[in-house]
């Protein structure tokens, strides 16, 4: 009897990105993670590596397991959401990459604008000086000199 093999996993990053529900944004944002692991409560300040509308990737010192429930706090807004650990990477020294998924899609949690799906980072305009950001409000006019 011939042995059948499972198809090899896709390693093409473009194909992987097409399966993603929402676009990831690489941004370092301060967060706090609260949880319990093997009966011991922990609270760890850390930061994100990437974020999207469904969760984030963070660096953690605390031990967590896949499918574990934790609370994620946006350190800038104090907003707190329940999350599930979806990915635990290899420990590299003190820290490990941990993928967290929100219980519900929450794009406003990050308080950032996500780029449109057709955004090509290679075509992004580079800052050339002038205003800090195109979306910034213009400064009020200066009072007339006397």
C-alpha cells in the first residue's frame, strides 16, 4: 500500500499574508499582561512587536501556555481586554515571543490608523521636514505684531 504524505506547509510569506484576517503593523507600544500560570499570578509590563485588529505579538519573561487566557492592558489608555495565547515561540534568553488574540476583534484598542490593504510599504513617502505629520492640525495663526 502506498503511503500518502500530507502537503508541505506553505513557506511563501505572501501566501501567508493573504490568509491573515487583518494587516499587521510593526509598532512598539507599551502594554501590561496579567494572568495566572500554574497557580501563580503574574503582571508583566512589556511592549508589542506587531499589532492588528485581532491581537498582537509581544515579548514576555513570564511563562504562558498556548490557549491560556490573559488580560492585555493598553498602558497609554488603561483599556483592558481578555486575550488567548495563540503562539509561544522559542525562549531566547530571558524573553519569548507570544502571540495574543483578542476575544473579539478590537481595532480601536491600539488607537492607531491601520494602513489600507493595498498599502505598499516600499512606496511610502519619506519624511522630508516640515510638519510633523500630514494629519496633524495646523497651528493657530499668530497674533498680529504691534
